[in-house]
C-alpha cells in the first residue's frame, strides 16, 4: 500500500496506513522503509496520479490497457 498525500507528514501517513490495513493486527504489520522522493523519480502509475494538483476524489486508476482498477 502506498499513500501519497503531500499535505500530511510522514508519521501521519504511516499511522493512516496502519489504520487502513483492516483485518490486520496493528503489531503484526511492518513498514520496512519510507522515504520522500522527487516526483520525477516516482515509478508507479497509481501514485503518479496524485502529482496533479487538480485531481478530484474518488480517483480511479486505469492500467495501461485502459481498464479501471478499483472503483
């Protein structure tokens, strides 16, 4: 799971990711590594959609073939 919200601090984002992982015991989840990177280094298409400041929720990610993933 990857959360990319530019207005939130890293610790708040990590706390939110633990909360969002429903069905998982909080102590069982492990976050291996976190980092803030330049948007030009971002490789995941599902994360790149958050770089547009004009986006509206809910965001629906379309894969390369044009099929919607998650709705």
